[in-house]
């Protein structure tokens, strides 16, 4: 007898039963996300610390993202500056260009562009890597050898993204401003000193704090989503693809929500 | 046919299972499992695909939770252990996975070092290298030390997987289909390895398989999982001396001419 015939198929259940099951599943999912996040804070402070793995992941997240981020940031700086010029020119205000670029890049584009690139590059690779480790039972193998796979895999990766995304954000901001400077220099013949003086005059302490908080939040989110999706990926090669894909989609979605929330909070602070 | 290991101690049960049940949603995989594993014994678990053999040893090593029943491993009641006690127990159990489960981002040497650096802290690099040499030599793959798992064949991966579980000198070995998907000659080598491990390290083992050649070569005792229970047990010949169609079919298809 084929044991799979023992399985009750969903068709045999009543529709009410199916709906209640679906709700159960949503609540179970919410609970497991909550527990997964909580476990991070329970484990991050206690030994053993996997320093070697953390360093390796920092390298993976930070250094490996540099080429893509450099090119993107530089081009965004140039394009944004170039496209903003006509509207300022209409008011005869092209001298405000450095201030405009500065506010846009430091407040919004730097953190956001970094987070989106990292969601695509880092989030998907974490999702796929942990997903395939789950599918090929490597995570189980760690567990039976009495090594905490959560600490080794999840804590190290989430720490790496939480440290490295803010660092990358600073770098992105700088490179994008450099792109902006080149464009301004070419068209308005502004010197680098004047440009950066205007850039720094335009931003406030609050801007820098807000961007830092945001990028830490983005980093944590990207790492956590990738790890959650990969760590809990379903069995089968299909599960790996799904984990990688939904890591990217979910991380980007959450990043935008967080961006909105932080913006509201910062505006409220600015108003008082 | 294997000569039964004379060192088996029938008074010392390293694993004792009573009335174990496990279901996934509505699907009952294990209905009522009773099983004893004696010190120094190689126990073969036979059964068709999907009968829950892997589930059984995952429950023994604490990867899955049983729904019902008693499970005693090396004198510890597995259902009531703190995570710390569970980890201590797991160090005494070696689990060789069906698909080897080597860490594919690490070299063979790093795979073997992984449990060592974490659990044998008093060892220095020199000691670790020596232990790694010993187990690699035991599985006959000394030359693969610096290769990546992806560069190895399926049989070599299996042997490295066994080496990785041996490295902490477990008292109990759980082999999940050690010979599945391997050519007959490699199968014989793996069978020899399993017997060698039993003799050299005095381990007690559960070997899951549907390969009867392997069962005959390594098993001191054979049990057969049918419908979520152990219906037949004894020596290899005793298990197959029955009129039960399913057991006979299992035998006939293995030795088809
Ligand atoms: N984590 C799980 N969730 C749901 N069902 C599972 C899970 N693990 C196993 N099963 C189900 O339990 C049954 C037994 O699985 P198991 O892997 O133990 O089979 P097996 O006897 O090892 O088969 P094989 O010889 O093919 O390895 C299968 O039908 C499988 O669908
Ligand atoms: Mg199996």
C-alpha cells in the first residue's frame, strides 16, 4: 500500500475548515516571525561568539557590494543633478543646485538606493544560501552536532548587514555627491570647496541622525528577512528559489514602509 | 553474511523506545514503535520509501519531536531535556545524513574541523590536524583533505559525512541510507566501513536502508517497518522467513535475476 494514500486531501475537508486553517496559518506565521526576531536579541549578547563568521559575512556584504554600489551611486548623482537643473534654471536658482542635491541624497536617496541594491544583492543571496542549506539538511547537520545554527548562520548575517549597510550608505552618499559635483562643476564651474561647503550647509544634524537610524534599520531588515525566508524555506529545490525571491520582494517592501515611517517621525520632530 | 558481533551487551540498552507515535497534520507516519538498541550492536531498519525511517532517527536525535511515547537514549529521557542537556547528548550521537549534508561553502578539512573547534576546546591546531588525519584515513580519503564537497563524488561525500560524524567519537551512530545511489563496489566499501567503525570505536549503530545486501553485510539484527510499526525482527534470515506478501516482495525485488 502506498502510505501517501493515508493523507487527507484538502478537498475532503469542509470549506469552513479550510478557512479556519488559513487563519491558523497566518497567525502561526506571525508568531514564528516574532519568535525568530526575538531569538536574535536573546542570542546576540551571549557567547559563544562566531567572530570569524561575522567578519566573513561583513566582507561578503560590504566589500562584494562595492562595485555595483559605486557605479549606481555615481550615475544617480550625475543624472539627478542633470535632471534637476532645468527646473531650477526657470527660477534663475541654479546656484542652489548643490543644496538641493545634498538634501535629496543625504536624506533619502543615499539610504534608499543602498537598501534597494542590498536587498537585491545581499538579501537574495542570504535567502538562497540558507534556503539551500535547509533543503540539503546542512542546518540539521549543525544542530545534531550540537552547534547552534541560528547563532552561526543567522546572528552573524544579521549583524553583518546591520553594520555594513550603514557603512555602505555613507559610501553611496559620498559617491553620489561626487557624481553631482562633477556635473555641477562641468556646467556651473563651481569649485569643489564651494560645492561641498554648500552641501554641508544644507543638511542638519537631524538629517544625519535620521539617515543613520534608517540605514541601521534597513540593514537589520534586509538581513533578518533573508535569514527568515532561507532558514524556514520549504523542502525541495523550488523552496530555494522561492526563498531567494521572496527575500528580495519582502525586504524591499519593508524598506519602503520603514522609509515612510521614519520620514513621518522626522517631520514631526522638525515641526516642534 | 555477517558474523554477529560477540561484544554485544544485551543488558545495556543504549536506546529504548516505547509506543512512539508521530503524525504530520493528519498523516500518521509512526503509529506505535517499540525498539531497543543494545550496546555494540548494528541494527538495520528496513522499510519502503516513505514509511518514516528517516523520521524515526530524526526523532532519536531530537531534530523532530515525537507526539507520544517514551524515548530513552543513553539513559536520558529525550522528551524532558533542557536544550543544554540535549546538546550534551547530541555530542554522543553521530548522524550520517541520507544526502551527506556536507557544508558546501567549506573544504573537507573545514567540514571536519567544524565540530572539533566548537566542542574540543582543549585541543590545539596540531591535535586537531592529527584527529582529522586519523578519521580521513579511516574512511580512506586522505587525499581529499583540501577539496570542496562539490568536487567529490556521491560515494566520497558519504564517506566524508561519516568521517565528520565520527570525529567526536560518538557512542551511537545513526546512518540514513549509507549506500543509496552508489555502485555495488562502493556499497561494499561502505559496508566494510560501517563494520570497521563498529569494531574500532565500539559504537552501537542504527543503519537505515532498503539495500538488502547492505542489511546482510552489516546487520547483527534486522527490523522491518511496516505501516508505522516494527512488524518483523530478528536476524536477516528470520525476518524474511515469513509468508507476508509485503516482506516477500521486498526480498524478491532486491534479488531479481
Ligand atoms: N517535516 C515533515 N513535514 C511533513 N511531512 C513529513 C516531514 N518529514 C517527513 N514527512 C513525511 O513522512 C513520511 C516519511 O518520511 P521519511 O523521510 O521518514 O521516509 P523514509 O522512510 O526515510 O523514506 P526514504 O526511504 O525515501 O528516505 C513521508 O511521507 C513524508 O512525506
Ligand atoms: Mg529517508
